[in-house]
C-alpha cells in the first residue's frame, strides 16, 4: 500500500496519476469498493481519493473507520490511498469536527506504519517521508 | 540538548516526543541517574479533557516520568525539580500559550506572551541536561478567525520561530513519521560530508 497525504488542492491526485501512469476513471472518490469484481481487480492498483471524506461519512453513519479501512487493506493490500492532512489548524469548537480531525490523524499514523511508501505532496511536489 | 517537536492534531507528536526524551535520558548517563520530568500544561474542564489526560498518562506509563502540573509560568517548574541531572518534556506550547493569554487576570499582548514563554523556556534549557518541547501546527487550516484567535495564532507562530532558533534539533511529525527540519551542527556536518 502506498499512502499519499498533503493539504487540500496540492495536486495529490494528479501526482499519483502521472507518477504511476493511471487514468482518472480508476479512482474511487471518497468511497471504498465493497465487492471488487475480476475486471476491476485487473485494473490494479485500486486508488482511493479523498479518504478523509470517507472517514467523515463513515463516522456520520455510525461506522468504525479504523476497523473498516484495516479489513479493506487485508483483502486489497495493493492500493494507493490519498488523504488530506486536516490536523494542522486551530482545534475546532464543534465536538464532532474536533473528533473527526483527531481520528483522521490517528488513522494516518496507523496507515503510515502499514504503508510501503508514504509521500507528502506540497505544491504538486512529492516529498517521500517513508 | 533541546529538541522541538511540532505536528498537528493526531499526528503522533506526543508519542514521538516521549521516545526522544526516553532515549536522550538513556544515552547520557544511564536511565537510573537522570530524572525525567513531564511538564503538563493542560487545564482540565470537562470529560473530554479528562480523557485526553488519561490517554497521555497511559502513553507515559512505565517510562519513569515524574509529572509536574504547570499550566502557566512554566519556568516555576524548576523549583519543583530535584537536584542532579534532569530531563524535562514540556507538553505543550499551544495550551501554555492559551493559558498565558486568556486565563490570567490581566490579558497580555501576543508580543508579551511570546517573549515571556521564550524566556521561561530558555531558563528551562539552561537548567536541565535535556529539554524536549512539544508544539502544534495551528497554521494551515486557511480559516479566518476572530481577533482573539488571530492574536493567538500569531503568538504561536512567533513562539515556534523563537523556540526553533533556540533548539538544537527541530522535528515535524507527519502521520507518525519524524521529518527533520533542523539538525544539531555536529549531525549536519556529518550529513553534508556524506552528500
């Protein structure tokens, strides 16, 4: 698994598509594929964009993003996860927003541990940090 | 040696800072001789605060830190430390700055707060063998805030810059991964020689 992180609008998706020669129609936007059929498996790697959005939706619907993403990875180790860094700001007054930022951060720590490679994208430039 | 550790919410900066503190204490004189102090700045007002303190206590468990609660005037912690070799882990500048700015009777300007905190930390640095300071990256959410919060952000920015200048090493923790921003002179020479 490769993990791509960075601030909003830093060119993370474009960076990934260019670097690995992939098409945008291969991208899962803010969602994890439940069942992956054979055709889609052949189009490896699976790319998940806006992972932070998926985490937020998962929290809203009462799910456990920490467990769900890990079991997804157990079945789909060869994938690229793209996620915004959302924790570099003022702690929000709203309790849900506060918990969301904290959980995105901690999920990224776990994903970074598991990843073969972690890149942080700033101004469209990839900085390999693992 | 002084190390400044910065990072966002949930970045893993605390657990990294603890690792650094423990290994610094071990390296210098053997674990038993050096006393390790944890300077806690958070004031607890509610359940969420209690949970946070509890989580951090569990992280530190068994690592041999002696906790000093010091929400303001951080250099006063020195009076509560014993004699001999010591290491202090200060967590964190964002709480300390908020406490100094907002909870004191006479509100201070960002300049005064930044100056006071920097002077206090300079004292801590001079009077301990090792100092590890944790601070937050509160600068990158792109939001516009009210005047008070804006003052706070600017105070934090000034303090981080001053502390980075004081520190021998500055590390940003990103998704639990340490990214080195400033190295001790000795190490930077070593790295340059290898390039």
